[in-house]
């Protein structure tokens, strides 16, 4: 029996949303790295590893910390911004396979071969008007951080698209 060409694995996704207030971005940017022991991503779409987590700059003032097991509870000065746990409402879909980019291109309009969606980068997009964070982990692998309530329909949609490439 031939090995499947496309894989989808759903797992819990520990996620912490960090947001700075408009007038405190510089101070916020200086206060958070010492809590994690490393520098944070500077540009939107950049992903860096910090303290065993992936730190993703999802917007100029917003970061997500994403982990496999848990994310630390950070004490953020309320004068600078906030930290909101998103773990209960998110799951991670690990996608991999030879036709990954063809499958994803059938679902969402992203230039998967362009620099913004290159391996090691993140892109926020919408799948059927639902916000999704795509973390490109390799040339033939991608993680999608999706709302838990949307996981089943998104998995079915991607599986249907993948069937055309079997």
C-alpha cells in the first residue's frame, strides 16, 4: 500500500497574545525580552525561537507566543500593554506532503513561493472569512493555528482539496 501523499495532524496549541498600547510600544518592546531571555521578532511575519517557544510578530504591535505544551504566564505592566491566553480557543493543524502548496493554493490566495510565505515565516489570512495563522515550517510543511470551533470544517476542506492531488 502506498504512503499517503498528504498528512493533517491536529494538536492543542498553547498560545499567548501580547499587545502593546499605541503610545508604549518602545517600552513594551524593551520590557518583554528579559522575561523570555531573548529578543523578539521585529517585523510582521517574522518567527523566532525564544525560551522553547515560537514568537511570531502578527502585527506591528502584536505578538503571539506559541508552544507545544504551554506558554509562560507573563506579567505585563498594564501601562504598557496586555497578555491574553488564547490556548483554549486554538488548535494547530500540522500539514505536510508533496503537494502542500497546491492544496493550500486551492484554499486561499497566498503566494506560497514568495518571500512573505517562505519557510520560517508566518502569514495571517482568512479561510472562508475565519482568521488563520499559517506558519511555514518547511518547503513541504505548514502549521495552521485555527480557532478550535473551525478545526473540523477546515480539516475537511483541506482534505477535499488534497484528494484532487492524490
